[in-house]
């Protein structure tokens, strides 16, 4: 470890510096962007200098089939200059977009070890929009991630699945949320028939939201978020309430004012909104698939059923205080500590004792 620090010319008197290369960042509103933003804030609070390499400042173009998301169009030389001018002690590549691919290219050419993270089932998302075989997409992602010193995954289920597809050096990284931002906040006073069944997230075909909106449930279905499928779903389900994007206190209030959180996705690798809901004390209804199954385990804070309607109704009987106590365990401090541990072990980065104490 010391040799690697010396090779990179690290000044051991200063805090460790980690550069995170990501194609997902604000103003994007999605689980990946939120996770990375919260992680950077927590690392900085712990005494780790965190530098973000994002699409901000680069020319961008709209993502095919999702024009509200814009991807960067960086040159390889500029990405190389941006990385090296910060003299990072470690590089983490969070996404497999243009920023991620260019950062990977530079690290390999410069002999820099780096870590990656598998956040999103892009093969399934691409297949939902175009006739691209899953095997082709997974081959590209396998090539991308297998060059890393470690690839972080959110659950044991995903770790096993990717290992079966030939991914190597997979390491479990537990996710978290800023618990206090969702717990104990004022609840929204929804003036609609009860119970309130809530969905929060991107409104896109791969999220399977129509499976929720088509349920025969009492009360009111509420959708928070935006995306390319919103207009179509609003037309098909005019009785549902679409609130658009909410953030901060407004989002926490929406969780607090609902009676059950319905997560209909079949493809999410994790489901950060599930942790947000639990932190706010909101019981969860979902299909028994990877993501919600891994998060909830045997906690009793959610109802998992192949019949989503049955799960949604069962969730109404789960005590909110039980969900809030379970959600409180998934803090960003614990998540950031896990991230830092993985990076330090994979890259060979020495972490000062005061930083480790702040992380503990």
C-alpha cells in the first residue's frame, strides 16, 4: 500500500483524495445520481477529499429514447487532463457512459488501478427499447468492469448473477440514505380518498409502473417522479395522481403522507427509493425479486408477493414504527465506510486513522 502511495506521489500529510467519474449527476433525478451525490457529501464530511468528474462543463447530447437525460461528449485527452490535474489517490468509475468509458481508457493507459460499480441493468433496459440480445450488452459490460480492481454490487443476489455471467472481482457494497432527511419530517396532507398507495421514481417503461397503476385498489394511487412514459401513463390512468418531481422536504412529506409504498420494478438492481420509504416509516409492497427481496429480508417491513395487489393490501397492516427503525439502520455513514474500505483494499490506499475513526 505504501509503495502505491509513493508511486503516485501522494502527500501523506493531506487527506486522501478520491475522484469519482460519473455520467449520472444533478440535475438528473435518479437513484444512481442520488447515491453518488450523497456518497460524495458523506466522504467529504469524513475527511476524504472527493472530486467529481461529471458531464457538467462538457458538450452534451440527449440520450436516445430518454431525451431529458443528457450524456457528455468528452474528448479522451480532456478526460485524461481532468483526472491528472486533480492528482487523485484513487479513481472510482461509477457509470458505464461516455465519462466512464473515457475515464477507464485513461486509467488503463496510465497504469492506474480503479474501481467500478454495477448500478443498472442496462442490458434489460436496452432490450425493452430495441431488439438487442442480452448477451451482446452483457459482453460489453463484462469487458468494462473486469478491467477494474474491484466492481461493487449492491446485493448478494446481483453478485451471484453477475458472477454467473463471467464478471469477476465482485465486492458487496451496502447502500444507504441520509436517514434523518426522511425520518420525522412533516407528512403531506393528501386530500384524497384513503389509503394512499405511493410510487416514487423515474417514469419509464423498464420501471413497470403500469403494473401498479392497473391494480384494483381502494383509495388513491399517487406517482412522484418524471420520465418519458409519464404522458402515456397519465392518459391511460387518469384516476391516478401524478405529482411530478419532488425533492428534499417535499419528497419526505410525500413518503410520510402515504399509507404504503408500491415498488413494481422487476429489473432494478437495488431500489434506493425502498430505503427512502423505510426511513420515513412507510411499509413496502413489491414483487419477490432481487432488490426489494435483498433489502427487506426477514425484517417484516414489507410484503412481497407475485400478486402485487395482495402485497399492497398486506403492506397496510405493517406498523410504521417497525419500518422506521429498520430504515434507520441504513445510514450513509455506514455506506460510505463500506465504500472507503473497498477502495482502500482494492487500490492499496492507506487511510489515515482519523478518517477511519470518523467512518466507524
